């Protein structure tokens, strides 16, 4: 009996009217944990009941504490008929189970109903008393911390990184149980929510046990996913990296640090900058291993980007003696582990030595009913197989580890594609073993790692390369060999030397597939997969060249299976690594050079491509220093071979070598135009429009080349579903449609966020699904972060539009006469692009945010002020105005009016009852310091409607639902005492509609880390402007929000 | 390829002020898109019409979802679904409750009932304001009226507390509620030259001086069905106003009053002779208005009477505003020197307000 859970139900508010006659509600609450249920009294006739209940106490095993969610159900009491449920709240009490996180959960939770959505709120207080349990054979794993963040969390230090942990649990999906035929969809959905909540708890506990076995105390990069396998069941699986973390002493964490994480790395000893590198293989032939296994589990695995035939496992052993030594040491550290995988994408300094390239594996499976949920062996075996394959690919690249590892599935009917990918890497043994590592070796590791380029150096032996690659001497240190192109799934190491800025690069692809059943279907899919992989890779390569860049980070390739098509979407962030050679251009070669007009057409296209490359180089500021050939060093051993890119069948075409390469001395990429398909491809290359001026985008954590972030952030989710007209379903038309869909979506985002410029969309995460025939759904989650205009000025000078130029002049004025500024002029200077509405300013307590077209975070104007003096003046003004207004009514104490009224005329935010909670997919908050991790947020919701039209159609329905999900995440974070969610991710958004029946349903799964952050500017203000702050303490709070 | 679903949800709700204005003005999505295209936004941003359409739809959907909350602004502050910075909340509320001058002039003083609502079609055609916008404005009036009608205490404060409006807007709403409650006639042709601001000004003076709340007495029994302090005129006061009749009924008093005013103003008015000739008529007019206020019907016609009995005669004689001010001041003050007249306080309460109103009403 090692735990006591205590729950108190305080009050409710904004409840729905349940009794039409009185327009009121007689509400009471049921509190359930495990099999125990308590009830509050019925609070008669009120929409704002005050239950103020006693403490309900549950005495439970800690195993249950981990597995079970606390269920709170609000009901309307009915004397004559059954009580009507108003809605429910599920509270995950896991954050209360480890000492450093939250100590109490207390706050207003939205009451959620699967049909009606949010229906009012309930105030709940939850506490846990844990007793020490010394039982060695316990089944619980209380105390293991979980983090979604894929790097070492900011206020911790990694002592040991133990390695990969994985687990999966299966169950029958209540949706597909026989009982579903007699119960309501609502009951069935509630059963599903409850079950998944339970399964996540169980999964987390089991992973925790594994971590304890490894003698770790935390899981970092925890990724939990659901597979809705339909008839065959429900799988909840998770992977993560077990670590032993040390909390950094708290006083240090309160030191003010600088704005950007990159600066942080240099100045603060607290943070572990990810230092890693990577290297990738490129345009390699595809090796397909097809093998049919058991009858029902038909399987095809497709290794990506890697030619396994050549590189034997011994590849690395022939390297230098040092390499071998290092390898041995690390290998021994990794050998004990079945899978030397890390889900991290950023690493403590010194951990990552070399990067080999992207490794991935896919396998097509036929789902069958899970007969015994307690023995999920089949699924385990499937994943083990894939992981084994990944491991062998990494070995072939001369690497003993895989970093930035992730797994995913795509399911359509009974066919399932399992995918895994990561980046093959060589790791230093430093963090991998407990106890001290050979100090001298460690030192040698450091000596041998030139700053900023070490990770680029090839880990494999150049004489025995696993795939044909073009090696040169590193342009940075000139000592080691580097490949000409590098693909990785990890974040850009902060110490990497990058020239210019990066950009989001996407490859998009559709392939039609005949409708088929079972094995025939699986065979068709597995036959298509290699070609898709190949084409996605080709597209990525071409687009990378077109951008004038030479490396991809954060590569994520998603293959989605539908009834009659397959879709591939690859996203990555392209950069120019200074260590790698300058990329060659793209050369177009015609197949039939006889026709004059054709020739002309080709040269026209060539010109366009060359222009685009030149324009992109300017846009992303890629001007690497000119390096003459001699300096580069000794001739490269292997014959200079041209990277050739051929369409489906490779034909030997000798004339290619004779082509004039317009892009300097480096080898050019040759695109052969031998059919209309190829023509289309070249066209589609050129249709990708760069983001409008003032915008950048990337899918990694931060954008290389920008580090002056302000605190203004806006996280968003955008969903689009398009219906394809079934008439023109050809691969070409599909590709075009899909391309258009993605491009338009990006354009819409840039337009919507235009008031935030200069800004960068970070961690842009696209997800594609095919809910039905002819329907494509694209979901994007990202965060827009503004950066300092001054910096933007320098960077966008060359191609700034008029508005930006105006901004620059305004800004100069601002800098010149900082003391003459009054509060009214600040906003107009700060947002030159926004139209001015003088009347709006006056109607709005003088808040400058009123003048902006679309405001996201009004505190940002403060950050943009060039000096604190303006800020203080500005605030003083705001307050003065506010107080004048308040004087009239402040004495009148009407029960609800008082607080509200203060809100209206007091400075914005000061009296707001709802605290602001920030959400971001990044692991940090710009301009702020994370001081505490409160625990993992992992929530699953189902929403259904039978009145789709009345709720504003599918868009209205989903818009409301996503807004509600955000609200519930924020409420849970606030109740834990936090003010932000970092590493937020929407893992699933499954939307189904049936317009003819006026019905729709949606499932959403989100997760992230709840944190407490303190804004650095606050700390600064407090130290530098003490008197000014003292006179208006509420004001400081305003900035925090 | 057609878009089935297209949404954008930010953790902080994006509010585009320009689109909000278009929505409030009652434009359909397509009209709003057309108007935005005309504003040159496509050229400025390089966006396509499709992007604009999707953006507008998105904002309209958001506004539609917010509308329910805007009906009870405190709800907007406490709700959890939309994370909106307080300054933006204030803006949303303020704009939502802002009304068109042309519209308010049409319904000011009318009963806020279904009947009037039916006339919105005509008002829409007449004013060029979309029917949708008319409905919103009418419903706002009605909603505010319903909430504060039965409430005690300062009208402006009540409105501010329950609708979180700015001081300025709350005062305007107080005037609208006051006019609707007392059903003052404002639609007559001869009143057309008056703006909403003129009426609002008068309403404020009347609320301050002529209502029960103005007396500042705490109700003796808090449970008694007291009149709404700020919304209804002080019945007792209106009853007492009959006493003023003596000022015109008693010929001696009238002559004395006239001579006092004339002596004081001689040489100071450019229209002295006209004033002298018209004094009795004007005085009769003003006092009779007071004496009639016991009847609801006459209360409703207050502004018609004031214009007919005072504003128009003076205007036809081309009195400058400064002369009107001098005259009214002297006219009010001189009564204090009338020994036979005993209702000085009553007179001041009446004339103080009326003088303010008349000066405001006296323009072209």
C-alpha cells in the first residue's frame, strides 16, 4: 500500500444548462480511481456550483498510481430519470510521482464531453503521499522521469546515457468490440479514451522498469504512438533513451542567460550544447531485400539510401589505429545493448564523433487479430526485425550506433507499413558507461575533433566504401575526408560551421496503386516502395543542389499508404556546411540533341535553373570563401566520378561527360530529360517558391544563421483536406495536386503570420494521411518565432521589399533618438508594416498591440524596444491611463464586476484570471530560462458529432476541436503550476467524416513537457530598473506572459 | 482538387483587425475577400486569391466561435478555449459593441422589441448598413438593455461591469438604454438635424440630475421594489415640476422675470430686441414643457417640444449661440431674485439640465 491519492473537488463554473425548465443545473461529481468511486453532494440549481468537498482519499499501489488516470465525471442530478453526464476530466497523476516535478495539481480543468466538447470547467486539487517502497521485485517504476524533449533537458546534466528503451502494449479496440453494436458511439469513444489513458500509463510504467534495470533515472526523447489497427486491435508503443540525469543546482539556473540557445551554449555552463555531426550517403543504388515470411505476415523490407552489398561489417576495422581503439571502447559499451540506438537529436558535447548517414528500413505487414493481448509477440517481433536491419545498415556504414532514431507506421485496412529511421553515427564512450573512461583516450578524442567539422568526417574506410561516394578533404581542417553531401535525421550541431542560412526542403511524391486485397496489396505496396524511396531521394538531392546547399538535417521521410495510392513526403532543413565541398550545379541533358528547337528549350531551362541557383545563393547568403584547388590537398584516391542521376532505368550515356559544366569546377548533377515525366520533374523543381521576404523556415529546432530570437512565439496547427477529382488520376496529376497542396499551405502560413516578420517557422512538421479514397489530409504543426529586426536588416538588405526598407529607416530613427520616444510612437515604429488605427489605440487602454494586423504576443513590442528606458516609460504611460479610468468604479464591489472591470482598464494582462501558457514544439523558449520540468503531458481525445452542418461543417468541427485540445493541454500545464509546454507534438490527428449522415469524428493525440520558465528580460528588468519596477509590480508580470 | 477542410489554429488566437471590421460590418466571406483584394493586400504580400479566401474563412470562423462569448464579455475573459491577450480581448469587445451613428439614430428612443427588429430591413436599406450588422447592433442594444434594465446603481458602471466596455462606449450605451426606457421621440423630421452625440449628451445630463439615482438617496428599504435608479426619471420630481407653472401663470412674476433678464442683458445681446419681444413666448414654452412632464406622452415628446418651443424660434431670429448661452444663464439665475417664487431648488434642478441640453441642441 505505498501511496495515498487525495482529491478535492472545489467548484465548477460555466456549466451548461441541463434543466431546460429552470435554465439551471443540479451538478455533482464522481471521482474515480481504479475501482473506487466517491461522490460529492448535489449542488442544486447553479451553473457555478461550489462543492468544496472533503478530501477523497484513495489508498493504492504505486503500480496503479502509474497506470490509472484519475477520472472525474460531472453529472446533472435527476430525481426521476438517470443522471445525465455533463462531461469528464482525466488527470494523469504521474507528474506527482517523482520528487522534482509538481507537488500538487490544482486548477481549473475544462470538462470535456466527446459529443459536446468543452462544457464548463471544474476546479480540482490533487495530491499524492508516497511511501518508500524497498521491494526489489516491484512492478512500479515511480520516480523515473520522462521527457519528450530529444536532447538533455535544459536544467539537467547527463551522467550516463544508457541507451534505447522500447515497449509496446496491445489491446482490443473498444470501437470494434461486439458490444459496440448495442452501446452508443459516445460510450464507445469514452471507453476508448479511458483505455488508451490506461495503456499509456501501463506503457510508461513498463518503460520505467526497464530504465531502472539499466540503473537510469530518466527517459529522454520519449515518443509514444498509437496504432489504430482497426479490427485487429489497438497498439500503444513507445521508444526513448534511458539516461541518468543530474539536476543542476537551482541557483545557477536562475542566472539570466542570453536570448538564443546558441549563445546560451557559449556563455552558460549549464546547458549541454548538442555537438554532433553526421554524414550521409547519397544517390546510391537501392538494395531491396524481399522475402516472404509466414503466410499472413507478408513482409518486405526496404533499406534506404544505403548500399549494403559492399560494406561488410568489418568496414571500419581497417581504419587508423586510433579509430579502431575508439571503436573498440565504444563498441564494448554498446555491445551489451541489443540496439545501440538513441532517440536524441541533440547531444552533450563530445558524445557524437562522426556521422555516417541516414539509415532507414521499412517493412510491409499484414495485420491479423491480436489473439492474446498479454503476449504482443508478433508486433514485438516485427519491430525487432526492423531494428535489426537498421543496426546492420549502421554497421555497413562503419558506425556502431544510430542517433536521431524514430519509428512510425502507416495503416490502411489490413496493410501496415512499419518504418524506422535514424542517423548512423560513431559515439564517444564518454557518456555511455558508468564510471570513468580512459582519460587519455577521451582527450585524444577531443584533440582529434576539430571544432565544427569533426562530425562531417567519414566514419567508414575510404578504400572500402559502402557505396560510391565522392570524397574530398575537409574544407575546414583539411585533414580528414568528407563526403560531398550529408543527410541526417538529427538537429544541426550548434558548433557546426555553417555558411548563410538554411531552408526547409521538401520532396513530395504520389504513386497510384491498384486496389487490392491482403497479400496482393502488400506485394503491390512493397514493389512500389523502393521506387518511391529512390524518387524522394532524387528530389531531395535536386532541390538541395538548387538551393546551393550541401547538407540536410532533421530528415524525416513519411510514406503513407491509402486505398489506391501511396504518398511520400520528406522534409528536411538544408544548409551549407563549410566543411563540405561546394555543391555542383544541375546540368540538363537532352536525349535527342538533333532538333534545334528542342535544344533551345533545353538551354532555356538550363538558364532558368542556373538563375535559380544563383538567386537562392543570394537569398540564403551562401558565399563560401573561394578555395583554390591546390589548397584542398592531395589528390583523392578514387577516380573522379560524376554523380549521375538517371531516370528509372539507368542507361549508359557517354556524352554526359563531355557536357560543359556551368557551375564551376565541381561536378554537376546531370538531369537527363528523356521523357515528359522528366520534363515535369524539372518544372516542379522550379515551381517551389521561396518564402516571402522576412520569412525563413526549417524543420529543425533552430535556424542556422539566425540567433537573435525575440520572445514572440506562435505555435499553430493547420489542417487541410482536399478531395481529388477522380477523373485525372495519373501519377503526374497527383504529384501536381500534392505539390500544390503543400505549397499553398505554406503560402497561407506565411500570409497569416505576416505581422510577425521578420520571423522563422521552426520545427515545421508535415504529416500526410489518406483517410479515404481521393482524400488527402495534410497536418502541419510549427512555431513561428520573430527575431530581432536589427539583425534582419543586415541580412535581408539586398532583397528587402519596400516595407522592410521603411522598417529600417524607422528603426534608425528609433535608435537615434531613443529618449525622445513617447509610448505612442513606439508601436508605430515597431510595426511599420501594420496600418495605423489611431482610434483603436485610444479604445484600447493605449496598448500598442491594437495597431497590429494580427497580434500574437503583445509583450513582444517590449522586446523590440531598443532600450529598457522606453519600455519603462511606455508601461508607466499605460498604467497612468489605466488608473485614471479605474478610479470611478473601483470602489463599487459587485461580485463579478470587480475583477472583470479591473481587467478592462488596468494594463493588459495584469488582472487576467486565465494565465498564459505558451506551447512550442521546440525544446526551449526564446528569451527565457526553463527552471523546472513538471512532467510529461500525454493526452488523447476523441470528438464526434452528429450535427456536422450545425457546427460549421468539417472545418468548424475540427477548428473547435483543435482549439479545445490546446485549451485542455494549457489547463493541465497550468494546474501543474507550469507556464509552458515544450517539445509539444501532435502525434495523431485522425479525422473521419460522413457528410451524408451529418457526422464526423476525430482522434487527436498530443504530448510535450510541462515546464516553468522565467523570462530573462524580467530578471534583467529587476536588476537594472529596480525602482521603476517596484512602483508597478503588476507590470513585470505582464512581460512574463 | 477541392478543399474539403482548411483550418489554422494558433495557440494564441490570431485576430486580424481588418477582417474583424469586415465581419462586424456584416459582409459575407466572398464580399470580404473582394474588399480585401481591392485594398491591395495581394500586391503588398504577394499572396494569391486562394490564400486570401482561406485566410478570410478562417478568421470568420474564429469570429463566429467568439461571438457567443462576446454576448457576455466577462465570459471571454474567463474562458479557456481561446488564448487571447487581454488587450486583444478588450479590442474584440469594444469593436463588437461599437455601433454606427446612422443606425443608432434610427432606433434611438424606440422600443427594443421584436416589432422594431422587423423594421431593420428598412433601416438597412435606408442607411446602407448591411442587415447583418443592423441585427448585431440592435441585438447589442437589446442585450445591454435587458441586463441593466432592472439593475440598481449607476447605469454607466453597470454597463461597464457587465460588458467591459470603455468609459466612452459605456456612456453611449447608457444613453441608448435611457432613451429606450423613456421612449423619447427622436425620429421626427424636425429632430433630424440632431446627432446621436447631442442626444447622448442630454441623456447624460438627465441621468445625472433628473433620475432617482441623481438624488443620491439610499433607498429606505433595500428590498422594496424601487424604481431603477438611473434608468427611470424621478416621478416625484416630474410631479413637482407643475409648481413651476406659476412663473408664467402669474403675470406679475412673468413681467418681473422679464425685466430682470432684460436689465441684465441690455447691451450684451446682439439680438436684444428679438429677445425682449419673444421673452414671454420662450419662457412660456420652457415652463410649460416642465409642467407637462407628468404625462408619459409628453415626456416622450420632450425633445420635439424643446426644439419647437425654443430652438426654432431663436433660430428663426438668428440668435448666435453665445447669445443663447447668455440668455439662458440670465434666465435661470434671475429666478433667484423673484421674491414670490419658492421653488428655487426645483427650478435649478430643472433648468440646470435643460440649459445644458438646449445649448447642445442649438445648432443647425
